[in-house]
């Protein structure tokens, strides 16, 4: 039977249902979005095609830390659009060196490898760690291992899902890339036992986002740093969701007073305008890369660098770190009061929280749909957890409105 095909040039849909039907017919079903069709956005709010306004309590999984269409970021992008957008790395351009210097100074690192997506940044860090292990540490060729955490999320490329324990992400994608050893998140003794002379790196999220905004035990990353130093192993922090002011500091590891050898950054680095990611770290480690060994046509393009530089300038003021700290304290104080009243547990740091719905309450999906009905956009993870991560430009009144909606939904 031949599937019905809508002819090219068909009139634009006039309703949310029409747009959703178009998506269902023409786009691959690798996501299960809420039935909301966003047409406009500004700050912490979005508007659908019917003109209904919603409070954004997800912020593009932290890609929109500075809000939708932030004027300073839009201005930077617009200015660069009028000059040059892409050169490829076959040539120099006047934004790359400035972006790398400014991002390195912001993060207290020495050099920057610009890429596009977060998954690309993690893949790059994995490649660098292996090359460093062979060329510097002296690990026998083809035997390097990287220790990762259970319940991790670093992306969905073939290599990355190879060390995931999420069967939805892994099923039917093998054979998998070898060379990864998994240990329980937050277990320093298990990490110690997993290290061998072949260990190249430890790769972990300072706070596990997809797992439900899981904060490790106090002192865990100090122990990771010590174990890495004792065993001549690189420490790699995936700060793609946790970094760039989401937790109240530029990097979430700052809460532990710890520095990694390499950090992966992304999401908010592109200001919600273009995909921008980077690996930042020491010159001794990233310096193992030589021309022709790794790259990306769009990585470090002029438009991306111009937007990234504007993001760095905004973070240099400390305003967004302060907002995350202060509004985050308010968020967690209010959410904590729901424990035992529709909520079983709340975790997180800064303006970021994982809210576990009580067993007798709605599923995460049902709660997300109910919240959308109340004009608040949130999304579940692992069936019964809501992830709360509003843009850092949100006001306290808007934050309270979203929390009130959550309270109403989880209480049934």
C-alpha cells in the first residue's frame, strides 16, 4: 500500500493540530514532544500558534539560560550575520582567537577546542583522552579505558551510547565501542577499584541531568580529583548542562573547589541561537591534537564565535550566577515544602531541580501535559521525575507561578 503523500506547496496549517500532523507525517519520530506548537518566544515565555502564552520551565535543557531572544545575544548574532558567517577552518577569521581567549579566561583554562553539539564535545574529549593516554601516559596502543558513571547522559552518538545504561538509547545500536568501565555515581571506592594502568580518564557530570538532577555526595569530586592525580589519569567534567551559571557558578565543579583537566561545554554557550560547544582544558592535554587529526567544518565558525563571545561577556558580570543562586534558593525552599505532599524527593542546585512525583501521583508525562494545560512547560525524565530548569532571566513572580502549577498537578 502506498502511503498518502501531501503534495508540495500545500497551504500552511492554521492550527496546532495541523502543525502536529505535519510533523508526524514528515519528521522522523525520534522525539515524543508535548502537543504544544511554539511560534514566538521572549525571555522566560513562549507563545503557541493559537496565541496562548506559556512559562518556559525547561529552557531547552539549559540551552536557553539567558532566555529566549536575549537582546544582547540577538544583537551580537545580527551584527555578525552582516559580516561573515562561515569560513571553515581552512582559513583564519577575526572571531576565533578572541572567542577562545575569552572563554579560556572565563573558565580558568589554557586552550579551547570549539565544536558544535554537546555530543561532539564529548566525542572530542574521548578522542583527546585516548590520544593523551597513548602518547603521554604510555598506555599500550588500543587498550585505553575511560571510567564513566552509571546513569550517565553525554549524548546519543554510537560511542556515547556504548557506555550508557539507558536501554532506550542502546537497544539495537550495537556492536558497541569498547574501552569504557562503568561505576556507581558518587562511589569513590568503586572508582578507585576500577582504575588500572590502562585508565586514561574519568568522565562524569558534576550533576547528572538526565538521571533526574542528581547531586553527588559532598566531597565526591574532590576524591575523583585526588584519585586521578594519584593514578596519572585525566579528569573530564561534562558541564554541558550544569555549566555556564545554571548552578550559580560558571562551572558546577566550583562548588566542590575542584578543577578538571578537560571540561565539555555546550547548550547555553550558543545562547539559544546557534549550536556552539567546546572542550576547554590544559594545553598539555589538548595539545596532543595536530592538524588533520580532528575537526569540524562548522566548529568555531564566525557566527558561533560571535554569539559565544557575547555569552562570555554576560557571564563575566556575575549577574546570571547571582540570579541562579538567589532564585535557586527560593525554588528549592518552596519545592522542599512539597515533599510528603505529592512529591517524594527534590534534588538539585541553583536554578535547577529534579522533582520526584510521589508513587500515588501522576506519571511524569501526565504531569507535564497537565502543566502545559496550566500554561507551564516542563518535561519528565525517567517516568516519574520532572526537571525544572527555567531561564535565568525568570522573575520571582514567574517562578512562583510555575511552582504553584507544579504543586497543583502533583497533588492531583
